[in-house]
C-alpha cells in the first residue's frame, strides 16, 4: 500500500544516456537523443515529446506557497477560490482568484487527505489519523460531522441528492452519510483501504482500493461489481471524462507473494497498516517520496518498461474493456485531469513531473516539472486552467496555456569512471530565426554537483562541434537553454553528443591455468582434420588417444578435449577497464634462472599450447603480459602481467632395472627398481604372457618418489613365463621391459 503521507524511499534511475564505447585511443561518445535520454535530466519550462524533442513548454506559475510541507487534496468553488488540504498540521488553506491565501480551517488532526464542497456552501474536510469528517461553513468555522471507527479517511464524494460517501482505511470500508450527519456502512470492500471515490455518468459509485488494487462499481443498494482487477498494489485516483470513460491511476505496492484475496489471481503482499499509525504529535515532519521498483534502463521509445513499473494509468471504456495508456518505472502517478481539447494531464511524484497524454494510441509528453518532489493533486480553475498542488515543498501552481519564452534543461551527471580528457560537444535541432539554443558544460570530481565543481562554461557557439572547455575531471554535466525570443515557434533540441577520452587503465591478467600435460582442445566446429586450439606448430609424437567430451570451463571458446603427448596448454583471463583490444606475450623461465625468455608474442587469444619437447626437462614458470598498445598511442599504452605457479616438464620415461630373481619355495620372486630423473614414479604394472595388466606396489607401499623398489612374486607353474613390466611417471611418460622367469614344476 502506498499511503499518500507514507515515509518512502525515492530512488531515481542513474546511469548515463546511450554511450558508444570504443577503445581508449578513440573517444567515448555520450549521446542524448531519445525521450528516455532526455527524461533523465531536469527541465524548467521545457517539454519533452515522445519523439525525443526538447522544446519550450507551458509556464508553471507559482500561485501560493504554504507553510505546510505537504499538500494532499484540492477543491474549487464557484467564486474562484481554491481549497487545499495539508499536513502535518491538518490545516485547510483558502486561496482566492488573485492568489492571496490564508488558513481557512485548522483541524485537531495531522493530515487532511480529502475535501468536498458542500451543496449550498461550505466544505467537508476528511482527516487522519483519527478518521474524522468535519463540516466547515463559509466563514471557516467547523465541527465534527461524522466520526467513523476507522483510522484514515482517504476520499470523499457527494451524489446528486447531497449524500456524502467516504472511503476509509485500514479496513477498506465505504460509508454513506446523509446531509444531517447520519452514516452507515455502504460497502465493505475486503481490501485494506478504499483510496478513491467517484461517480460514473449513471451516478453509480466507483471505488478504487489498495491492497489489492481494484476498481469497483456499486449500485444504489451497494451491490459491487469489479470493473478492473489490476496487478498493482493500489488504485490511487479515479476520474471520469465527458464520454463516460473511467481513468484510474495505479501505484505499485511492495514486492511479495501473498495468496489470492478472494479466489482471484495472486496479489502483492499486504504491506500492513499505514505508516501514520505510529505518528504522534511530537513529529514535526514526515518525508514523502515514491517507490522506484527497479533501476533498470528506461524502455525503448514506444515500448513497455522492461520489469516492474512504479505506476500506470488505465482507461476503462463504456464497454468494460480496460486499456493501459501509460506506464512508468520512475514516476508515480498521483492524479489526473482533463483538458478541453481531450488531453489527459498526469501528476506524478519522484521528481514532480507533469505529463500530457494525447493521440490514439496515446503518447505521453512531459510538459512541466514543478519545483517540488511530488505533484499530488490537480484541479481546474474558473478559466479552465490547470492548478496543481505539490509536496516537498507544499506549493500551489497554475499551468498556463501560454508557452514560456525561456526554458532550461540540465542533463544527468556523466561518470567517465576516471579522470577524462573532454573532447568536442555538438548538437542538432531546429532553431527558427529569432530563437536560439545555448549549451554549456561543467565538470567535477564528486558525484553530485556542488560548489566544488567548475562554473558553467560560456555558451558554445558552434552546434557542429566545439571543444569542451570545462576542466579535466571524472564527471561531466551539460545544460541547454532554449530562448524563444517572443516568436511563435519554439527552438528544438533533438540530440546532443559529448566526446571524452578516459585516462588509460592498466590491463590486468587475473588468472593463468596450467592444464595437465597432454591436455589439448580442438578448435570449435572444425572442418576437416581437427585442429588444436592455440597451437600452430607440428604435433610431436602424435598418436591416437581416447578423447573425452569437455571444455575449458571459461576463457576462450574451445571444442572437444583431447590428449597429445608433449603438449602443455595454458589458458588465462585478462580484463581492461577501457575495454581496449589486448595483445598477449607468453614468457617462460626455468627454476633457478632470472631471465625471462619469450615463448610467443602478439597473441590475440587467451590460450597457448607449448611443445615442451623443445626445452630440457625441469621445473618452469610462465608469465603472461597483456598490452593495450593496439588501442593506445605508444606514449599512453600500458602493460599488465601475471606469473603462473611452478610446473614440471618431463618428456623422458622412467627406467626399469631388474636387480635379481630368487626362489621362494616353489615360487619366483623378481626384484627390480624404477627410476625417473624429473618426476615421481606414478604407476607400475606387469603382464604375464600377454595377459591383462596388473598393478605392482612399491616395497614401501607408496608410489611417491623418483626411485622406487619393487618385488614381484610370480605364480607357480611349469616351464618358463614371459613377464612384461610397464612404468609411468607423474607426467605420463611410459617405459616397459620384457623378461623371462623360469618356473618350477610339480
């Protein structure tokens, strides 16, 4: 449930506009060219249309500034007065047609969330958090008119007979109160809050609820019918246009997965009691903001947001069909109003933006931004001009139909990730004679612009490209001022591009994997004879071997794994903050040496296969050097490196020496030694007369040394027996020898 005076966290999507990222030797281009790009900035007296054009917009003229931080509800009367309900002191302001304002009524409550003009004069005032309705006469004197047992009164509506309907929380009850102050429950919604009330053209009551967000239609007897069962947590406002279409603003609730409320689709979790339940008279201010459900990038123009939205506007037609007209991730719709020409005005929170929906299909144009965080309520004065109330701070504005003569756009802050050298700035647009567009920049090394930033530069005079004069820094911001010069046509700004060159960052080699000797990988999707990835020489001692399906587990794209004796595969990972193209050099040194020898240079893939038969056996270390010289000038190119752990190279098989044979009863015991100069003896086997291979274990029981002694007891049998001994070292070098063992007879 999103309560109108709840303490909520406001989060605006950060991140830059569309950037074409290339290497550090060429500039990065920060381009602002679409509606989504421009909406990330701040506007003053400017409009942004669906085609991504920045133009002069209507004037938002201040009418009255209240002492209260929050203005929640508005009501207008025939004499041109505007009444505004506020918080946190529960006051109602009266502003006359000339803009003079005063405190009209001061309740004993903290918040005034709904107002309704009494037929014949006076005002109904709905308050919270003790849930009272006051009737205030034209002089500002009021008394409690109806006091239901509910905590919050969110909305009021009066029918043609003068009966007052009140939507309440936190039990979602709707009351009907007669003109003499007698009330009763009209409908229990089974929702947590009855947030908004209105009447359709047939004088049937409409109700929008929160937790869950639904639109009900109620007949004269209070019989309900659900017109719209939304996926949002709250229906915040309902308005009916001259054609009888119902417009509903919907707001996201908290994320969660509660079960169905009454057999329908799953609902967002009920966020529980409204935050004002804990408000006391000691509280002097309550912050209000909007929920931004996600910080994902803005959707493509004309498309729906990718992911949860913060709010939406729906239209329910006379045929009962519901259309989604507008949906936003960053702007929460609080209220809507209708223009004489058929446009729909949307008041939003987060950054105080006002949109106009027009056309078929409806397209949104940002027409104004208030100097406040939230635009909470809309009204229309006697002249047909739109009035809007704001919170943080509490102000009342009039939206003029006349176009402003001067407007300012301030971009989001661009983070170059490191101190950057600024390049050229250029823009495109349409500038009629007598009008102009002035573009300036400023820079700094803090994320938020403040007094420590540079001053705004002088306006750049060449739209086709001017060198940015702001000091080198990490952050950049630009500003465009559109000046109409009293002309009927507005200048247009359609795109702007700023170039910059980030400081070159050193490449990093983050890991080196030395694979088991003999492990190689075929190139993926080979044609003809499979090739070994990373190896361009002749394969030594190529022989058929069992192949297993596998991969490198990251790094380069590799095919099937295979075995090739004498080859050693290295795979590494490297990254570069500037996304430069990297070249690699692989070096090696033998243990005990200090000089590095180049094994291979100018490698573009992070894999290399070494023919180890080209070097003596021993313990080695390799080093990978990553260079960004391809993407930078010689003066700015940088290199990063990483050494591997030590590994052994051993291409020589062990030796087998038979040291003797003796009789042990009727059996023969064959004694032999296995020796390897570079690696441990791993496995020894024997075969009798070509029979299956059987393992022989060292005399000490563990095969872990370069020299191992063995005794093989041969089974008793007549005649002589052929014995084949086979030994393998830790690097899979294999040696064998053959002998004949004389056997005794029985």
